C-alpha cells in the first residue's frame, strides 16, 4: 500500500475520536475535517518587476510542494498605478496528502523558526469554521535559501474546514497540532 501522511493517520486514530467525544455527533459524517489550505502572497509595491514575480512563484512552489499560479488585478486603481489584468501576487490551494504534508511541515518545522514565537492568535476564525493567519517572513520554511532571496515576502494561510462553528474548528486545528496562544490579549 502507498504512503499515508503522518497527520492524516493522526486524524483517523486520535483526532476524530476526541472530537466525537467532545461534541457527541450522531454520525461520523458530521465530524469536522480539514478540506483545503490556501496560500497566497501579495507583492505590494513591486508590481512592475517581472523577475520578482517569477521568483515569488518559484519560492511559493517550493514551499507548497505544488505549482503556484499568478494572481491578476480585477480593476484599475490609479493611486497604486495598477491596471486591470496586471500580475499582483501568487497563490496555491493544497488538498489531500499534499495538504497534510504542508500542515505537518508548518507546525513542526516552520513555526518554531519564527523569532520570539509564542503561538498563533485565536481570533483568526471567520464564524464559519475557517481559520486565517499571516506569516511576515516566508524564509521560515526550510526550502527557501536565504542567500538567494531578493525580497522577504509575507504570506497568508487559510485553513478551510467542514466545521459548522468556530469552536469545532478550533478543536480540530488544535488537535492537529496548531500551537494556539494560551492567553490571547
């Protein structure tokens, strides 16, 4: 049989029974699951630089383990010297085994490399069971060679779950290993 990611096995063996016990669902189909992780980067004021955009796509592809695509502006904004159709960032959506591998890498390797890290904030939930967080430096990922980086870019990460409430999503993500702050002020 093929390879199964560590967190996928942990979900089936440990997380699902704990969630069932905590929320007492009537059927296993009600158990919240992580469906996808969306990564995105905005390039900000360096919109006109094609080399920066190409390197951002290449670095995002290395981080995600899956091909990243460029995002384009939807309308003209003269104050930002932005025209409709100009490339303004990169994004990638992870599902399945690649998603679990990225989450494992984020929790066990990348987040501990953040300077003065004390956990991630609890107030990134959107009311529908999804969680958003931002990373200020993409160089925390081990695939990125710091010597070859032109610009240090931030990144937004969205965890999309099937949970109906934020409480269920919080329990799911906490059991999967996301290090939430204990006292969020």
